[in-house]
C-alpha cells in the first residue's frame, strides 16, 4: 500500500464535530443502556390471587398512575411479561399454575411477593396454603402488608428498579457467557437464591404443614 492511499486519522482535538451533533450524542456503557431500557419497561403479568390484586389494580388507576414508571402495561400472556406480582394467597391447588406462569415468562424476569399471604402464608397457617411463594419460585422484592396499599407496591417496584440498575450484562444468569464466568469461580448475580427456589415433591405440591413444638403439649381430639 502506498503512502498516499493510507488513511490518516487526525488527532481527536483536530476533529470538528458539528454543533447539532454535540447536543445529541451521549456516550455510555452497555450496562447503562441495557439496564435503562429494562428499568423503564417492566411489563407485569396480569393475574391476581386474592384481595391484594384489588390494590394492584388500583395502582394502575389515574390516582396513582403506575405509567409514570413504565410498568402499567399488564400483559395477559406470560410470554410478553417480565415481572410477576404474586398478589394474594397461594394455595397448594394454585401452586402448579403459579410455577407454570413463571416458567413461561422469558428471561429476564422478576418476582414481587405482594402481601403477607404471598410472603409467608399470612394468617392462613393451613395445610392448604403455601407458607411463602419463595418456596416455589425465586422472589426479588417482598412487599409486606395485609393488604399493602398501592403506594407500597409502587415503592416495591422502585426498589426492583434499583436492583436492575446494579446488574451487569456480564454476570446476569440468563446469558451463556455469564455461566462460563461462573464456571471459572465467579458467581453470577442471580435473580433469586437457590434455597428459596426449592422444588416441591409430587408434581409441585408442597408437603403438609407439620405442627410446631408448641402443639406437642396440646390436648388431642381423641
């Protein structure tokens, strides 16, 4: 290649950038752009289990306007949703359906446990109620209350947004190269812990609640 045909790149200080481009170009990292897009486009799965679902519906109303956070677009299909709000009591009869909806959601996906019943079974210490949805699927944010007000749900979504802002495309578990990094001794930041995602035996049905120590001295019905 001759000297005349070589491409000569001038120093950066000598490159003239038009004024209209100076005001419209933003340089940012891949993680910043990737997390910004997911931060403001959370699509909840449209389903409810109990009275907490009423508070969830009110959150989308004009009074609270969840659209300010880009999370009002509730999708009837789990394949179009990336945020599950478990709003209400999870019975063992409903548990397989909850797990199925979660598994049909595409990655990345997040779970909010809304209300005392979804977090720990609430007042229903019964053989028919799952004592916490985190026994079925991983949970990212817990929203206490019975039921929580719409403001509490909005605060929980804001905390989820903060978690999304701190994720990296190199360590999230839903990309293949994140698994390769984990195999080299680097643990990826997963959406939930493995301990909280223990699978129930017998096709997703939780075992019956065992009586606690306080019930050992109780009189028998016999």
